[in-house]
């Protein structure tokens, strides 16, 4: 099974941001950046890039974004059923939600939560590469 590690960052938040997707041996597979974004958007961009990289193959995506795991596994199914509306108002970053959820439904994806900034080697390395991407690094 393909195992991928993702992270996104923006500094300041909002501000310039970057994301990274790494293989299970720590090799960067995808990097991206945006001059004016947020951590939430970059975390989503990383997960989207990982699912696109997997291209439907069974994969396990490790992320420190519990928010995006909840979006894809708990909240988006109901939002989609309700015409992309939620009771408490608008869905923020709806374009990213729709793109990520479509890829998630189509793929064979297992999302794994890892706590950020606690010394998990590949999570720390994904964070380093997300910050390098924010500063202009490319593959």
C-alpha cells in the first residue's frame, strides 16, 4: 500500500503558504505554494495533492489536520446530501471541500491522524518541506 505524509503551512496565518507530500521514505513527491492563503487551505491542498498522486491506488495518508479528516469522513457526506449547505451557515473553502471530497470518494484512501510537532519523524519532515515550499522551493 502507498503510504504518504502531508503537511501545510502559512506564516503569518493568513499569509504566504506552502504544502508538501512525502513518500514513506521521506522523499518529497509534491510541493505547492500560494502567496496569500491559510493553514487550513494548505492542509487541504496537501491532502488533495496526495490523493491525486495516489491516482486511485490504495493509499494511507498521514496528516496532522484532524479538521480535514473530519471534513472528509464525517461532515462532507451530510453537506453534499443537503446541497452543500450546513445548518450554521456557509461552508468555508467550499471549492477545496468539494474537490477533496470527490477525490476521497473516488479513491481508496485511509486518512491517519498524527499529532503535529511531537517528534514524529515524517510529520516533522513534511512540515519542513511545507515551509520550504512556502519560501519558494519546488521539485
